[in-house]
C-alpha cells in the first residue's frame, strides 16, 4: 500500500512539476535577468524597482481589502446556496445548478462591463431608475468603488466556492446534526457549532481558492477599479508592464513572486488546519443520503431571496448581453435603441471564419482538456488526501504554482517555456498550459470530496482482489462523482473562456474564443462581443448540462435502485 | 492455511514520539482455526491484522500465508493486498454505498474475471448462506446494520478465500444483535472450516468465537492459548484481568509442596495450585468471583471471613463487595440470599481455582 | 528517504528542462530564392486591429493565404524577441508602433527591404526597411446627442473648461504609454509655452476624467452617454457607426503615433513577405484601411470616411524613450491623483 502510494506520489510530482514548475522557473530566471527575455545577466534591479515604489503600499492595502472581501462574499453566498440546495426543501432546486455555473461561463470583462452599464454613477440604468423612483438628487450607487468591485468579483467567484462546498454539503453525515439537535442545539446553534465546523475543509478550500483567484483577477479591477482609481496588485502589474513601450515582464514577474509566496503560505495554512482530516470523514456505508430540513415559515422569503439572486446573477447579465448584441453600439435602453436593433452583429459573428474556428478550438480544449485535467486531478487529489507524507504536501504546493501567478505574468512564463519545445504555436501548448494553470480547479473539489470517503471503502476493494486501477474505477471514482462533476465543470468552463494564457500562446490556426472576444473589446465592438459571448454561454451550458446528465447516471443511491428485471 | 509471522515490527513517528505499534511479534496462526487477537485499544491488534492483509507495511520481519511469503523486509518481498487472496470484514463493513447488494458481493468474483453466470450462481449461494436471499437488487444504503454486516461477510466469503479476517465486525451492532450475529458467525465459520483471524477488544466475543486467542499488549503478544486456557489458566495478571472479572491480590510464596504453593496475601495465607515462575517474578493471586464458595464445608481449605460492604442486584446475581482486611473482594451472591450489607460472611476457595499469575 | 526521492524527481525534471533548452537552438531557415514560385502563406504580427478585410483582399489578389496574429503593444517585443531567439519566429511581416520596430531592428529581427510601392511616400516615412504608413491619430470624441457642434471644444484648452467636469473619459495618463506620449506631444507640438500646457493638463485633471485601461474602452461610455466627451480615436466613429459620435474639429493639429511595418530578417516565407509588404503599402490596401477601419494613412488623397478629416492636419509625434514615459507617467500620476 505505502509503496504503491510512494510510487504514485513521485510519478505525479514529476508530471505536475513538468507542467507547473517549468514556466515558474522561467519567470524566476526572467525576474533576475537584465534583458527583456528569460535569460540574461543577473540583476536585482527589477526587484528593487518594483518593491521600492511608494505606490505599492497603497496597492497592497487595496488588494487585501479587495481579495478578502470578494473571497468572503463568494464563500458565504456559496455556503448559503449550497445549504439551501442540499439540505432544505426549497422549491425549484434546478435553479441552483444553473446559478452556480452561469458566472463561470460569462466572460468576466463582459460581466464587469454590464455592471458598469447598470450601476455607473452618471447614467447607470439601475441608478437612474432608482433616482426617478425615490426622487434622489444623486445616483445611489457607484460601481466604480471598492464595494462595487467586491460585489462583482464575489459574484464571479461564486461558482468556484459553490462547486467546492456543495458536494461536501451533499455528502454530509446527518447523524452529526441530528445528535446536536438531540442535545438541545437549536437549528442555528447546530449550524454554527456542528455543520460549519465539520465542513471546515471544504469551506477553507473554497475560501483559499477564491483568494488565490481574486489575487490574479484582472477583468474587474481594470474595468471597475481603474475608473474608480483603485489599484490592486493585478492592475498594478499591468501598469508596470504598459508603462513603457518595451514591456518588462521581468518586473511583472518580480511582483508576481510575492503573490506566489502568499499563495503558497495560504496552501500551507490550509493544510495545517485540515491535517486531521480523518476527523471529517463522513461518508461511510451508513447514512449516505442527507436528510432535508423543513423550512416552514422561512420557505417563501428564502425562495424570494433566491429568485432575486438568480435575477442578479443570471437574468440581468444575460439580458444585458442579449440587448447589447442587437444594438449597433452601447446605448441606454430607450425607444431609439429598440428602433436600432438588428441581427447585424449576429450575422457578422456567425459568418466570421475565425470566430467559428475559435469556437471549435475552444470546444476541443474545454471538453478534452477538462477530461484529461480531471483525470490528473483525481490522482493528485487522491495522493493529497490519502497519502499524508511530506511528498504529498509538496505535490499539493506545486499543483498551485502556475495558478497563483497573475494571468498576465504566467502567460509569459509559459511562452518562455513552450518556445523551447516543439509544442510552441500548436493547440497542445494551450492544452497543457490550461491544465497546468487551472489544475487546482480540478483538485480542490475532488480533495474535499475525497476527504469524505472512508478509507475502508477503498481498502475493502483491494482485499477483494481488485487492482489499484479497478479500485479507482469501480469504487473511488463512482463515490467521487459529485466532486468530479464539479471539477470538470470548473475546468471545462474555465478552458472554454480562458484568456490570460491564450492571448500569449494562441496563433493563427489555434485561435480561441476569449482571444476573439478580446479582439472585439479592443475595437470597442461590444455588440459582436455580446453575440459571441452568448454563443459561448450557450455551448458552456450544453457542456455543463451534458456532464451533469452523465454524472447523474453514476449517482449513488436512488439511481441504482432498479427493480429486478 | 497457516499464517506465520516472524519478528514483525512497525513503528509510527508522530510529534517527536515513537509509537511501537508492533514490537517484534512472533506468531503462528494454525490452519482452519478461528484465531482471535484480543487486547485493549492501541495494543497493535488492528495494525497486525492490517499488516497481514497488506494495507499496512511493517518495518521489519516476515509474514507467510501458507507457503507464500507475502512480506519480508530482508528478502524484499511485498505481495500487494489484492494478490493475497484473502477475505476481510471491516469494522465499518465498508459496503459500497453506490452499489446494490449483488454488486457488492459479486465484486471479488468480477475481479477474478469469472464468467457471469458462474458469478450469479456463486453470489446466490453465498447470499443464501448468510440468509440474504432475494436482497440482490437492494441498494446498499437501504440495509439495516445487521444486514450490512451479513453483506460484508458474504463479500468476504464469496471467493472462498483460504483465510478470512475480521476487524471488530460486531462493534457497530446493538447488544442483542451482536449476540445473535456472534452465534451465526460461529456457525458459519464452523461450517466453512477456514482459517479466520478475528480482531476484537470484547472478551466475550473472543471467548465465544475462538479456537485460539492471542492477547496483545503494547505491540506484543502476551499470551496465546485456547479460550479455556486463557480464562482459567492465564500466566499473566494482565491477561487474567483482561479476559474476565477477577480478584487480584499481590501474593508471596512462603512454602511449596509437590502440588501446592502456600502464599501470604492481604487476605491471609492461601493454598494455591503450584506453578513454576522465574524467581524474580512478582506474583499475584487471581480468583474469579464465580469460584468463591459461600457454603463452605467447615474443613474446607482457604476459609476466609469478611464483611459485606455493598450489594447490587443485577438480576441473576447480587454483585457484591466483601471487605477482607484491606482488600475488597468482588463476589457474585445468590439472588435469593438472605445476606445484607454489614453482615459477616465466610467463603472458601478451592486451591485449583486459586491461580498464581506473574505481574 | 522521502527527501531523496524528491531530489531525484527534481533532478529528472531539470534534465528534461535542459534537454528542452538545448532543443531551442536549431538550424536557421534557408534564405529566399527569387525564382521560387509564390506559395504557402504569409504571417503577419500586428498591433493594428480590424484588418481582416485587407487580409482577405490580399488573398484574393495575390493568391497566398495571409494569417494575422494580433499582438498588443505590451506583448509585442517580448513575444517577437522570445520567438526570434528560439529560432521560432513565425512572422514574415511585423506591424507595430515605430519605436517597437526600431528596437526590433537593433536586435537584428528586421530585414532592410526596399519596397517599390513606397516610392511615393515621403522620405521620413522610409527608414531602412521600416515603412511608416499611417498615424494612430488621437482626437476629442464627443456624443452628438449630448453635445452640439457649437458646444464642442474648438481648441484643446477648451477641454479644461469646468463645464466638462465629470463628463470626460480617457485612458489612464499615469500608465497608458500612448496617452502619455500624446500629452507630451501636445506640449512639444501645439502649446506655445510649457506653462500654458501645464495649465491645460491641470485643468483637465480638475475635471476629474474617468480613467480606463487603454483607448479600446473609451468609445463605449461616450456612445452610451455615460460620459459626454473623451480623449479617444476618431477611427471609432467609423467602427462604431451609427453611434452618435463625432470628433471635435480643432484649430490645432491632431496628433498621433506613427504606425510602421517591416519584413523580418529570417522570414519563413520571404517571397510572400515581400509581396505582402508591397501590397500593404499600395493605394488599394491603404484605401481599405482608411475606409473600412477608419485609419489615418499617409497615402496622399486617401482619407477615412469621416467628414472634415481631409481638412484636418494630422502630425506624427516624437516617440518618447522609456525613461521619459516613466517620468511623465509619474508626473501625471501626481497631477491627476485627486485625493
């Protein structure tokens, strides 16, 4: 057992480090190199230049507020939704499935722009509406502010938190809660004293993953932060890069290093707090299906709240997109705008060969990439959870390496690396780059699901004469299905709209959707951008629905309850 | 199949401390017998079982199942769990919640690549054996504890392994069900006549089920023997104490004859059955409560008088404590007795029931 | 024990990486032969956007596939140099701002090709293989629904008028290199004294313009009416038509960075590259660029379809060095920071 584990651990360390360490090594070298490329004379000047900038202090403060705020907002909202969905008798549960993934599928730039359109202080649609309704002299909301940024970024990261917390919530051992109720713990007390602490690994995982993601996020800080003159690290890096015509990515990498250190510290903190994860094992043979809490009086208000959240998260941005895709330029909705509506943007996009080509490429990367990525993630998550050695800790840290760099920077790292391989300028550069960078999207939901599978379920399979591969295939993976579906969805939707790496590595023939969308946005062609964005959402939805259907077929419990033939 | 364990060591390191889970265990488990590893929690019994199955890797030593070495540090042999052809029932049963009963039980056969109709036949036969006929399509999550336990047993038996291992399989059942299942298990294993290794901390289970018992403490086998030998004739105070309620009184040998030893204790001089000990051993007199005779003949050996201090009625007996000098003697009094607390009472002990054990 | 295994894994990794580094240095492609038939494709790396019509027209006229890779200014040098040094530069032709192409020339990336189509171009537009063909002109773009022609600025100074307070959008003058160059260009080409210029900049700052990352996001808030006016590019009037956008016709000249194009020295398809450059600099291609993309081109008599543009003077500005950009960026940071 242990031998097999250590063999597996070292094989995975080799694979994962090839994927993630190589570009980071390039960036480290680049940050110490005098020249503009990866290799050159040694210098510390780049570090000195970026870390002595007085602006860095203010930026760091902003970043802290932004990152913690958004991650906390996303995690709390995700907890709330996951609890309602998995543990209560709230109606229309399918809404949650949709809710949880829609923000994954909307290009982030577009999401941020539609919020600017709704809540900008000059003529934001919602603002103007509220002003008229209440006779206010000034716009009540300003989206170009820290709270605005936190809200929009939090909504965008909600799916990450939800997809990690929800599977854990779904396989929660009810008897733990029941015993609390028996010992006179009220529902609230039970929630705070029992449910949340037991779910700690999943909650922490979600929170930390959100933090790391927000640290690297660029769309919201650039679209909403820059107009509000609020700089965070990612926009600060962008500024460093664009301040000169000869962009110095070494400097960007030098700033990136501190984000990297921060991220790795967070991973270790996470590991420290979940080191007794055996305590949290909850799936065993008994009590597999969580009981449902009757909401009674709370049902209607909670349901209304859910409807409002769905409206904000799904209907509003999609409506804005739909609207924008029909109008020739950005206009406030009025008679004139409706008169000007046409299908022109849709026609242009559908007849554009590069858009079609990029759709094909992105579908390939999304579906095949996420499948290969999920497979690798299952193995890595297995080692992280079941093999608690120093080496498995090391594996966990390196799996986060590329992920924790801001997108602008890691893309260059991959370019410096891939240009030395035959993969450069092929679709495989994107393929491996995506998997390497977004590996945690697969690993995180799967580890929190793994933590809950009792070791004996797997051991008994070995005793029954099943090989490791058979055990994985017939016992571990079927039990992991909720986690695997989450991981796959996170990866596939991410790959489908990936921008940071693509913009650096995509070449003629390997165009992908996000790069095409960026091109439209750089030309200010929001209509075409929205049309393509909607096409993207449509195909993302197909992928998500498809994998959920497949996942349901393997679902434990009910689905297997077939009558004898 | 016989299991031979030689010099098995397994140490854990945690927070700077070394825990010797197995401290050089030597053990031969005879073929086709039910062997029980008994001991308090943390004594290493589960670790030993898991080493036999291959779920854990020892640090040193050798494990032989039949004629096959499945683990040897020296010879660098490691046969992985799935190649050891064993059956095992886990404490949690480890019934796979995503499969129905049939698939759970058929699993080992499917791994052997047996033809489908043969699998169906064997599963049906095994389910019948464990009295779960007609449960094939029941999802595993819709079984009671006792049913899950039987599914686990069926799964362990279905491939007809030469050795079957049990890791505290009854500890999750309620008392009544535990008793029934224990009887059933005894019956099943008796019918099959295969080698069974059973781990438990429950002495009644151990006594009721086993052909042989190995009592473990701190990574070592302290004593090995049949249930009767362990119960009546233990060599060690720890074993005597662990296997059943006993009065343990420090003793010193003062005189020896060819058959008996005379010892002095806090309750006076007692004639015991003679046993040979290492002269440096400190000794304890061990008397089980059921051997105290409260209607002693006037000429009985080992007549002792004390005061009843406490009497608790538990149905079949009065559990009572009798003060003799500084010692409190635990005794079981006839439920119909007229004795009451504070009464003087005289009892006797036959020398063959007065057991000298090493401390 | 465990540590040793990690070391072995890392050593293995290092070996693989080194092997890959070694793979980076290969043979250079053979030089072009003039008598080879024109086949294959041509690859263009460009910072200019929306040029698909030109690529299609080239294929129609010359019969060679033209591939277009968009590289933003910030990524241009790093991408081209990285590929060049690994011997994997796939571009036959590169198009970008003049200073970027000049840096590439210093590094030996560019060929010194004499284009016949450029014979009619002014001398300052021909620089040893680098050809200037257009100006990335910057103007004051306003929303015609909200601002009448009469209200629109007549001079740059008018933008400092407090009536525009809260109604301006512009790229961030502390970080957007082109905007920094443009502001400094005003000082050197338009304003009589530095004091007048500084008054303008301070007035602009006092009007609290909204900052966006680059020129790309500037037209949307103007078109939607979120802002009334912005420092933006007149070409958006063409690409966003029929948005209510127009540019302010000033008495002073419009400024912009020159756009340049050149052939790479190790072009994989050298003959196609030459054909492409000749085509690009021809009146036909420039006509498409002006008409469809709204670009300001140097070809005499060809203008973008924006009324009045032919009467407007558009002049190329001096390119600032990196030190200057950073110095002025920091300066504008202070002036525009409204605390």
